[in-house]
C-alpha cells in the first residue's frame, strides 16, 4: 500500500511541475523559488547539527581519555601494592 501511495505522489508531483501545454500545472518556477529559498535554511540546519555532533564527539573523546587514564592509574597502583 505504501508503494502505491508513493507512486501516486510521485506522479502528482511530476504532473504539477510539467508545463501547461503538456497537460501540467506549470508550477516549475514556483518549485525552483521554494528550493532557492529553502536551501540556505537547510544548509544552516545541517551546519548546526554538524557543530553539535562535533562538540559531543570532543566531549566523548575527552571522557574516554579520562577513563583510560583512571584505569591505567588503578592498574599501576594495584601492581605497586603487590
């Protein structure tokens, strides 16, 4: 059922952007206007998400390094005790 609905929406979308002399709605210019206006916003959101992911990755690496150092300190202190 989802495939049928998807195909119907694809067909309607293609029909909407076709020129009016080819039985379409001639919305091609409007679609391009929306894309031109939306692409900078999409780029902004992708950039923000990338920055947040980078910050989280740096925090995870710092935490992993602290845990590794703590394990080394624990291992060396337990070997010194023997």
